[in-house]
C-alpha cells in the first residue's frame, strides 16, 4: 500500500486554504501554517470571474460562496467625464457563454467559506516560516519560534512577499509600474440614493480607472481606484491614507463617482509592482502556489482565480501520483505555469489601454469595446467581452482535473 503523502502549506490565505481543501477532499494529509494569530483577510472585495467560480465548484463550495456573494445585473464600463456607458454586459451572459456567473465577494467571506469547509486539515496560526529547504525526498520548513517540520511536499502559498519563493529562487526584482491604487469600502446605504451602485462599474479616464462593485449581498460597496503616479512606492495593502487623496486625484471626474469616495470611512493605498513570471516553480519537494508563483497586476481580476485553479490541479496530481511526487510536481507546473504566465502578461498588457490619456485614443478604445461587446471580436464570436478574456473565463479546471 502506498503511504499517503503529507503536505505542509505555508500561508493560510485564499490560495493556501483552497489548496488545503482540495487536498483533504482527495484524502491527502495536510497542515497549514499561517503567520497571523488568526485566519483573517483585509477588508476588500474580490471579483470572481466565471473561471474562478468553476474552480470553487470543483472544490465543492460554489453554493456556499454564492450564498455570501453579490451578482449585479450588469457589469458596466463608463466614461470618466460624461458618465456615458461604453459597454454593458448582462450578468446572464457570463453563465450562458462561460458556464458560470461573475460574482463579487468580500475577501473575508470567501476565506470564511474555505476555512469552514475544512474538516481534517490541521491549521496552525501564529507560525511564521523563515526558511525552507527543498530536498530530494522531503522538504523542510523552519519557523520563527525555532521549530521545524518536514513534509513530503511543502507548498509556499505565502503571497506576494513570499519567503518560500525567496528561499527557493532568491529575491525577486519587482518593477514599480508608476501606478498607485486606493481602496475603500462604503456601506451601501451611505451612498447618495441617486447614484447607481447595484451594478459593477469600471470608470475609465486619462491616466486612471476606478472600479466599484457591491459585496456582501449588496450591503457594502467595494471601491478600487488606480492612477498613474510616482508619488507613492510602498507595496503594502494595509497602509491607511486620507480620503482627500482619491478626492483630489479624481476631482475632474463625473460626480456619480466622486461623490462615492467620502462614503468610505477608511482609505488605503499601495503602489503597484510588476514581476516577471518564474520559469520554474519547484525545487525538490518544495513548490509555490498563488501570488508567490505568479503575482500579477490586478487589471484582469485573476490573482485569486489563478490561486484557486492552482489548488485544484496540485491536489489532483498529488492524489494521482502519491508514489511519484516528483512527477506530480512536474505535472502541476506543466499544467499551471503556461496559463498563469498568460494571465501575468495579459494583465500587464491591459494596464496601458486602461489609462490612455489622449482623447482620440480613448475614443478609439471606447468604440472598440462597444463593438466587441455588441458583436464579438472578429473570428471569436463567443468572445464578446470588452477585454477579450473569453480564453480566461471559458476554462474549467474541474474538467482539467476530472
Ligand atoms: C485590494 C485587492 C483587490 C484584489 N482584487 C482581486 C480580484 O478582484 N480578483 C482576483 O482574482 N484577485 C484579486 N486580487 C488578487 C488576489 O487577492 C491575490 O492574487 C490572492 O489573494 C492571492 O492569494 P494567495 O493565497 O496566493 O496570497 P495571499 O492572499 O496574500 O495569502 C498569503 C497568506 O500567507 C501568509 N503568510 C505570508 N508570509 C508567511 C510566512 N512567512 N509564514 C506563514 N504565513 C505567511 C499571509 O499572512 C497570508 O495569509 C486583489 C488583491 C488586492 C490586494
């Protein structure tokens, strides 16, 4: 009888818990080590595109996520100054075309669903990994408290500033994109009634774009504002700032947008950095998952989606080849790396078009989006998403892993 592999996951965020759930559902013994004293998430929203919902379906938690998520009737792209609708996508279109809806969720609610679904996984909080060695037969994690553990596989799901990645591949060299973001979360009933907030909206203008969508079944409005600026270079998601920053930055934008900013009591800002995708994800029996493997710019809303897809594939290959974990990790990387890399490059490419400054270039882009949305892109009739991301949305990791 082959011995059941033991997998240690560093990081109890969305990717780490998704991996734990996928592994335990396939009968693999799993331990999660999270540095924070409790499993927790920042107070921000996540847009879950159809491929993310299909990955959650493969994990068996689609219904639980749907119960805490919000789905607007339309996803709109609007012009920064006039407020005109550049394109409107019906929610039903996503399900019809890609086999799952597009939903938005509070990050803490998604983490709660994943954590709540775990039955056998040992989750240890307050455990900060400081060193990892990827040996040929086992991998070892050392923790800040001086303890250490060995496992058949160690998975670094420890996010954008991954210690596991650093130990395996050295420090990365992120490039500042010249763009900063602000995020806020407003109670929906604090927003003036004449502003339409039930639908997801993306406002596009010179040097910036702003996204807002409902979360927690419409109780809250998540707001993320991006702008080209070199005025801030810290890559932290939890640095607070004053509401006057977004208010001043977008002062010339449509009032249906600018009147929303003061409705959030707290604002945070961070600088956006870009990283090249890694060529390899594993060293011996240590590997990476989620942002540690493929941190990407947020413009296609795929960071969490890719982490959940990674989780499904990792669990499937480990369960399929418990006697040959080297082959399992090679398969994991073979299946996941090309798709994750395409999402990294796709997000990078989108950055430029979102922030066009010249009115003529903006007009051309807006007409293109409207035409695509209405008629589909040439040759790809089904892909009538404004950003031509049907290749991302149509993927079903459940079909990939069986
Ligand atoms: C404001 C915001 C909005 C976003 N919007 C979207 C969106 O709409 N759609 C989308 O798909 N993606 C979105 N993303 C990206 C997405 O959130 C990330 O890609 C996703 O969280 C990656 O999951 P992860 O588990 O790899 O990393 P994380 O969620 O960062 O989790 C890493 C975990 O590891 C823990 N950890 C770190 N270091 C250690 C250590 N040394 N030892 C032990 N534990 C450690 C951390 O405490 C954390 O719990 C957004 C990101 C932000 C910040």
